[in-house]
C-alpha cells in the first residue's frame, strides 16, 4: 500500500495517508485514503485533486459535498468489492 504525505497549508504540519485506490472521473483524479495501514480499523477519506496541468505540486481536498461523495464512493466500492465503504 502506497503511503503519501501532505503538507497542511499555512502550517508546518504534515499528514500521512495510505492510498487504497485511485480513479479518474470526468478528468478529475480522486484518491481513497486511510490514516492507518490497518484497513479494518481505519476511517477512509476521498480526496479530490484540484491541481491544474502544469502545476508543480498537487493540491487535494477532502470531498464533502454529498452528491459528489456518493458518486465517487460508488466507483470506489466497485473497484474494491472486498472493502466495506460505510
């Protein structure tokens, strides 16, 4: 499982996530991540890549809008049939 580190804007804080899966929908990249490599005991988040072509660094935000969250989580549920995404 790939591990990635994000810098929190405006602070020196760094946050580490483990990537369970990634997908692209309508030209936008999404990551399904957890804070722990123990999939059974960890909360999952869906991150959306907001960066544009040519940007030096990727910019991600947690998907919170209900309709988008439902649609993207459905795609991840199909990709990861053996993981319960509740």
